[in-house]
């Protein structure tokens, strides 16, 4: 069964092992994660970008990121700090002298300093989760994350990783395409829409996405959208009619056909197989 990282009753949580969202099918996350690899290796796609995890790696994931496992060693194990989006945003909004937009990218570091900082974050939060009220835990977590995010960016810069620059124009356009997709996947699944937003031709966008992701823009859009739909089917009680309206499908039948065409399974069946509290569809 699907297990969410955090809930309304538990806005901050610690996990060890393999994250429940690390699947071969791919799934979106609705919280922020600080993931510290303890054992093994993994190769994942986060928002269509390759992330290579090794022992000691620390990865920052943002709410809304879509994650798909391409390869994972049998001994893979990570320590994970999960916080809800409100705590994450509060920490980002309190940062001073830090490029907040840049921190919304997905980054990976494997330095001894960031590994030690991740250990320290866990050491502070573990007793806080056990002892503190929700309000106290919120305040502690925001303060600790603010310090951790600041240090993360300092270490990025010390290691020559520029958070707001790109190697070339194609890299920048691919990043902007992924940003636009995260903002608009519910309202548009048209390649022309994204090419227009980037002020480039659909042919040029196809070449960029193909070279960076190995698939067409249409495939990338559908993969991203389906991962978000999977999360909504698992974590929300919305009916297919409500989801079809929110995702700008003309009817529940169109949503169902779209989901089944891209996954091989109907959304109702997917929900029933993975979610015990699925609403009854009309």
C-alpha cells in the first residue's frame, strides 16, 4: 500500500531505508525531502533530470517533484527528513542573501561537510518530533531548515557549483521547460504551448528535450502529468470528475483514457490497488 511521507497530523517525519516514492513507475511527492544516502547507489530521474546517488550523497527534493527510479542497488538505504510544504516554504522565505529560486532546483552534494550537516539535522529533529507540540516542532524545523539550506548553498558555491548559471543555452531552455511544466501541467499538455512560452519553435524544443531526456516533449509532458495524477489518486479523495476538471480534461472518460493509455491501467483500478480509502466513483 502507498505510504505518504507526511500527513496533517505528522508534518515532519524521519525515515530510514528506501523511500516509498522510489518506484520504477514514478510518482510525484507533495513534501520537501532532505535525503542522505547511507548505503548503495541509485540512478533516478527527478523532474526529467538524471540524479546519480552514491554513499554520502545528500539530495534536496521540493514539493511537486516527480521521481522515477531507473536503477537501484539491492543494498540501497537512505536516511530521510520529510517536511510538509508549509514548513519548507516558511524556511525558504526566511533566508537572507540566498537565491531562493535557485534552491528550488534539485541538487545533489557528496561532501563530508554536507553529510555532517544532514546528520546534525536528524539529531536535532529526532527528539523534537518525540517531545514537542506541533507548534513547537514547526518553529524548530523552520529554524533548522533555514540554517541547513543556507549551508547547502554555501557548500555548492565553495565547490564551484553555480546555482543560477547554465553551461549553454540548451541547458537553460531545458530547465525553463521543466519549470513551465511544473507550473502548467494541469492546464496544458500541448507541446506548442510550451514552445510558445519559451519563444522557440516546437522543432527546436523537440531537439532540446530529446537530447537532454531521450524522449519527445509530448512524452515528457505525459510522463510528468501521469506521475502527478498517480499521487492525486493515492492521496486525495477527489472523484474522477473533480480530477478531470482540475486537470483540464473535458470529461472523466477522457481522463481515464489518458491515464490508461499511459500506464496500462484504469485510474479507478490503480487507486483501488494502492489506496484503501478510495472514494466510490459514480
